């Protein structure tokens, strides 16, 4: 009897399988992945695992015997190359056809690649999976001055990890500030100072004009303003693109991700999609968006499970994220784009503060550094569609814990 086939073994794919079994689903569950490893946590790849502070076994999502006990079949090194929606089967790279009753795309993203031109003959590395980490580790055996292209979260987390490993790190960012796409100038300035105080060289508003190989391992990078940067390893972190081609070829509607409704359903009733590969409708926000987030992927896995077993759970997860850099934990809840008001609680100089973003008089998002209690209060309130006035947020006597006591 055919059951559920899941393409992809990241957080969304693995947790869909786990949730199905926990919900009493008794048909077959098969996960296909091009990776060689069992499902694992992705965030440590740029942090503790990258710094070799934890072994791979410690970042597995589940112990190997869990899948055996729960009759979840995982096919590693087995990419799916074709999906036949009409006849309900997928085809592996070896030509094997596997039937399904329901299909789940959990294909994730791929690193956005630098264009050819000056990078054509340069061995530029990227970070997206265990294979990438191993490739970077091999290069780091000889490297002492890596250059990161891109000042987003992956670039900054890698910079922090490599700086703590004793390397001399440089970052080149095309925009005029770090993290410009996702946060405010306040947070950009905080993280620029944080990294520079630890010795990272940061070049914002900078593009690369040329790269000259000086010898076997060393390059001279020349920027648009004439700055010369010497490096022996180039790593790019310039964003990600959704792995949607397989779905698109099968007739699934895609637009900057696989399009799904609030039930994580595609335009085909028995085909679902979850995680970073999706452009999904969020009931809490009232519109569709594509986000790259482990909490978002986990939430999608619950929704897909619900849809498959016939329940009515919908996607209404508040977008939230975190980033660990050095000893600091950044936590973000909500989407600050379009904010027209900003207020800072706490003290930036003491590395403990929350940036509160408002729009039309109400709180819409927060960025928190080392203030987990207040962050969790705001996150809970935003998740429950509670309206919090920015005037209240700005009141020096306001205590965020009062939000749930009825006294605010």
C-alpha cells in the first residue's frame, strides 16, 4: 500500500514524518534525500559544530534507531529526479519508481551562487550542509585569513566562529550596512561594532572589482574604492534560493518558492510542501511569504501532518528567528519591514536591549539581545495577535510581563 513520500530530510521533512507517526498514521513513510547523512540540526553548522565543539552525533534530529522503531524509511544519497503527479510516483536517480498517496516537498534551499566573471576561476565555498562544512574545514587547515562575501546572518555567524578559532577574518558587504535586508540600522551598527571590537575587518558599501591569485593559496582582492584585501580562502554567504525546480517541472505552481495555502497544500490536493522551499500563506499575517526559519519549518511540519490525517490546523506561526554570535544571543520576533516607529528598551552599551518596532501606533516586531524574558513576552503577545500600543512600550514604568496579567 502506498503512503507518504517526503522529498527532503531537513527540519520540515523529518518532523513531518515524526509527527505523522505520533499522530497514529499507519501507512508507509519514505524520506528521500540527496545527502549522505541522517536528518540533522542545521543551525549548529555555522556555530558549535563548525567550531568542532560538538560531534555530528549530537546534532542528529533523532537517533538512528528511532526511524527503525517507527518504521520511517530514509533513503540517503538518493535524490528524486522526477515526479509524476498524475500517476502518483517519484523516480530516483537510479530509475526506481516509488508510488505515493500523498507527496511532501521539503526540498529546502540552495546557496545563491556568485556570478561568473571575476569568480569564474576562484574556488569559492558556500555553507548550506554538512558537506559544505567539511569542505571549509579542509581549507581552514591551510587558511589564516578567510574573506566572507556577504554580511547577512550566515556570514556574521561564520565570522564569529572563525574569529574565535583564531583566524583573521574580513567581510565584504555590497550594501551600506550589515543585515540591511532584515533589520534596522540600530542592529546593524551594534553587530558591526561587536565584530570589529573582536578584530573582524568589515567593508560595507563595497563591491569586488578584481581577484588576483598571488600564489597557490593566496589572493589579492581589489574593491571598487581601491582597497586591497589579502585572503587565502573565499566563502560566500549571499542568500539562498528555494529548491523549486522539481516541483515546477511536475506542474506545481511556484513563485519564489512552492506556493501553498494555509494548510500547506499546493495546487494539487494530495501534494504538500513545507519549510524554506515554500511561499506559504500565513493566517496570522494575512499574506503569503517565503521565510528561512527552523521554527517556521517545524510549524509547517505540524500543518502538513494535520492536512494529511484530515485535521484542520493552519499556518499561523509568527515568524521568529535567532542568531548566536560570540556570547550574544539575538532573537527576533515578527517582521519589522515597513515600521514607522522605533524604541529601544534597555542599554545598547551594556549589550542587553530590545529594539521595538511600531507601525501605525502598534508594536509589530522586536529584536532582542540578551533579554530573553522580555523577548518571550513580546513574542507570545504578537503570536496571539495582541495589540500593544507603542505609547505603552515607551512608558519607562511598563513591564512586559504585565501584558498577560491584564494590568497593562
